[in-house]
């Protein structure tokens, strides 16, 4: 019987992790969009009921461990590849110092969340860079010539 309980708790834990990952992805994809105040004003002006699924996420929407992860993550230095300008992630060298300084109670959990968040950010920035590169290729493949046609009739 004890085995069933631990299996059930394990399943619950992984469901929570999956939900946090989903929310982190949503937050990263919304990073350049409007904030919640603007969203609510737009809904009010359009006479629409706000949709919780479309509503921008606030940091306070996340569990406290995720909020701590965002806080510490913000202190870490970004790493960019010089020639291409590709975002590579964060420098993790000062992490233990930051955990100690801010007395992080669950460093393993916070680190796991931070690495998950970093992976999502790197993937999203990589997708955007690839999309931009392909658009630039399409533009340059045309030889830079813009043709316009005057149709009279």
C-alpha cells in the first residue's frame, strides 16, 4: 500500500512540474506582448470578458519557488555567442553565492526551475533567430530588386 501512495505522490509531483513548464513557456512567449493592465483595458474597451487563457502572466501567478527562481535568474549574467549574436543562456558561476546570500530554502528545486526556464528561453530565442535568418535569406534571394507593376485599365 505504501508503494501506491509514493507512486501517486510521484505522479502528482510530475504533473506539477509539467504545469510549471507550461506556464514558463507561456510567459516566455508573452515576454514581448502587453501587460495585464493593458489587456484588461483592451477587453473593457471591446466589451469582452477577459479570458484567463489569454491573460498575460504576472510573476505573482507562479508558486513561490518559481518567483525565487525568477529573482535569482535575473542576477545571472547572459552569455551571447560573439559572431552570430546567438543567445546561449546564463553564467552559473555565482549561483551558490546568490543562494547563500538570499537564503534560498530549496536550492535544488529553484535550480531545476531556473534551468527549465533557461532552456525555454534559449529555445524560443533560437526559433526567433532562425525565423529572422530565413526571412533575410528570402529577401536577399530576390537580389534586392523590388518590382512594381502599373496596371491601367
